């Protein structure tokens, strides 16, 4: 999936005590698959700046699942509540966002959010669910693709009633496959063209259906040169036409690892007969910026192997004893720093 940041979600002990009570909403009862285990589900919705957080809480098992959406990026998360604290099982996002959320016994959602450049308050409530409610589906599908390069998009959906969600697609491109269980649309275009009115929908199996806005995928032929770089499609090496620096652009350039592992990986790399690869410094990494791309990641168009959405790459430079600099070519396009032990940042080696 997906380029990622740890999101901290803390729900106070009042959530455990307030499940099913208060005036903030109603409690719904449904059945797990097979109809053998009753569960009481509560549904919450909140906003923070330009973002939204929605989640369900199964008061029978204390399981939490939901979606965070911001800056045209969406991702799902899951976990459990233990002693009033939300324990994250799986979260990835744009690597700068942090959330702190609590829920009052009345069902009011509150908290704070912050990233590298701004912060604010979270507000929301427990939502009353009456009868069957259609799933909520989020996602920002890519609208461009390149011949010979894999395209992939993953939507995220949650059902307020706790029903299992399945996916469907209309006007699927002929070169793509679609997974009805996960909603993943992926494939490798073989020719340029325009594929219009692609629509992905989520269904709860009980008549509730929601769809993402229809979108178009424009497939173009591969770009091998730009004003600053050229790419050898055989060796998968990109060369800076001015400095002569060579950049790794094989599939491994979409691998995430810690700063420590990234440095070791580059120093040990033997790629296309070249050794002595290294992590780039901040100035070198910034030369890859291309703000003319129609959507993120904003890396020069000759680069083929780039992650979608968040695309943060380690530099060789440390910002402190615990943090190192990375450049985010995703939605924020900014130099920042992060803990060296994080395995969320990508690595792209350079050669003199």
C-alpha cells in the first residue's frame, strides 16, 4: 500500500464506561458472519482541519476499526481498546500527522491534531444509526498511468452497522484486474489511452451501496528524458544530466526501512555492476523535485519506481541524535525529520 505515518489514537476510559449510554447516539445490534455472536456497535465521526476520522467500536469485543482521510489521502486502521487506551494494530498515512482523540460518555468526540506545519482541534460525535446504513467509502484514485508501469489503487470502506463490505467496479480498464474483497484496482497498461468513468462501489450486502466519484485514467507512453535527467530503461538507472549523479530506479526504490538500515543497504548495494552507492544528502535529494507533475509524488517524471501518495525518502543527514532528515515528495512536498528507527521512510540510493 501504500506510502505512511504512525497515528496515535487515544480514547479515554470514559469510552469503555459510556458504551451504550448517554444522549450522543444509539447502539446497534447485528450479527457476525454466521450469525452466532451478537455484538453492540457504536459509530463515530469527527473532523480535524481538512481531514475526517470515522470509526466503529464493538463494545462486545472492544475492537476498533475506521478510516482517516486528509489531503486526498485515505487509509484504514484497526485496533482494540484496553484500559481506556486505543492500541494501534495497523495505520499508515502521510508521515507528519498525529492525532489524539477522546470520547466522552455522552458520545462527543474531541482532541487535537498536528503535523509539521499546523495544528488544531478535533470535533465530532457518536452518530445515531437507525436501520441499515450504507457503507462509507474513501480514497483518491490516481488519474495517470504509464505504459509498462504498474498502476494500483486501494479504496477504504467502513460500514456503520458492522456489516462485511464487498466491492464492485464499473468501466474497468481492460488491462486492469479488480479484487471484490479488497477493492484493489491494479494492472500494467500495455498501450496509451484514456479510460473514462471508472466507478468503484462498496456494498454491505443488505442493499446499502456507496460509490466513489467516477474517475478517468489517462495512460501515457513512458518518459525517458526530461530537462534534468535521463533514464536507461535497461539498467533502471537515472542520470542527472548536469552533475552526472546516478540514481537507483528499480523496484527496490519503493522499499521502506529505518535510517540505519537504509545507510547499510546503500553502502552494500551492488547494482548493475556499480558499487559505492550511498544515501543522498539533502541538497542532492531536492534536485529530484518536479512540481509540474499533475499529482504526487512530485519526483521528476523520468523516475518510474515511485510510491503513491506519501513518498518520503531518507537523506544521509542527521537532525539530532535520534532523528534524520527525509524529503516528502508526496502531498506536502517538504523537508522534514523523523526518528531514525522508523521503518516508514523509503530509500533511493545515489552514485557519484
